[in-house]
């Protein structure tokens, strides 16, 4: 779907997941941000 920008979507997804894991955010924020990161990562489609 995104063609040549798949690598960029995967990188952004991994960066969002890293922020969720390492950001030391309070409450349920890490879970929500992690889910968004996974959605962006898998939005790129199959490798």
C-alpha cells in the first residue's frame, strides 16, 4: 500500500514502541502508545 515508504513506517512504529517502553510515562499512556506503535508498524504490510 505504501510502496517504498514501508521502511519508514516500520522505523516510526519501532520509535513509538521505544518511547512507550523507555519513556517512563505515568498511568495507561505506555499501553496506548505501544498499541499505536504496533498499528503503525504493521500498517506497512508484509516484508
